[in-house]
C-alpha cells in the first residue's frame, strides 16, 4: 500500500523567511509525485509533477525536488499570499489502477 | 488550460432530498475523473474513480447506492447524493485526468449543507 507522510503539519514563517516542506513516501513503482496548493474553501491547484529521483522543478518562489524516499517543496522568500495548505500525492503502478495517494498536507502561514 | 468546473458551488437542501453535482473538464478530454470528499481541516478522501463509459469504482466504505456517479462523456461526470442527510454535509471536489501517469486537475469544489 502506498503511503505519504507530510511534515510539518503546520508551519508559520515571517515574510522573507525561506523554508522547506517535506513529503516522505513509500510506493510500489513510482509513476509520479505531485504537489498541489489548496486555499480554504477551494479545490487544490496543481503545482508540479516529478517523475524520477534527481528531478527538480521551479515556479516563482517554489522549487520541488525528488529523491527515492522523499520530496521537498522549498519556498524562497515567501510572501503572505503563499499562505495555503500544500498537498503531496504519489502515484504508483501497483495493481495497475494508477490512483494517487495524498498526504494530509502542510498548512503554511506567512506573516507580513 | 486544464480547467475543471463544478456546479453548483454551494447547495443547501432539506434532509431526504437528492442533490446532483456536475463536474466538467472545459478544455481537455478526461479519461478518468475522481470524486473526493473533504471535512474541515482534513485531507482529501477519495470516494470513487470513474472512467468514461464505465461503471465507477467506489472506495471501501462508500455507499454506491447513496453516491451515484455517472461519467457519460469525456468531459462530464456527475455525482448524485441520494436521500441526503445532515451527515452528508461536506465539501465535495472532483478532479479530472487525461492519462493515467499524469497529474489531476481539480474543480473548485461544492459545499453541500443538508438541513
């Protein structure tokens, strides 16, 4: 069974204070690791897909990295508008169903 | 691109009535659509997976006779909550995917309140 653990559960930062969110996973045959951002009362917004260890992707102040056991979402010089819950999901090939497994998320609050 | 819409965004109904939620992929054809339920400050709970033209596959513990899912076309899936009760009140979110190994795109969600 695929498993995803995100840490920390909650993170408070001052504006400009860089940090990283962690997503540890176990999966049978990784087919993709996904990062999403979710604002309160809205559906998740797609950020990144990573397919293999060593891969990195960037978007504005966000950078996602991937190893064989975990992924990090690095936030550089965050702004208050980066406050949201960040979700990580993995998709393996076990059983052929290709159904992603989501973590519980990290709630990020950036104070001005 | 990759926009998914849901309608309605919010619905309030009386106990015992049925509610239909529509999920549409606006600019792509979705081979697979997912329906999730989310309680306050909790993560997504997958309810069912549906492929166009096929019966939905429900997760363990989800009543298929209560949560009817129809995926009639590559751009439309519907979730009908039959004989809704207050415990069905929740935030329902759909998502759509083009290929099995690719990311999902989520709709904005539907807030259901059953009185």
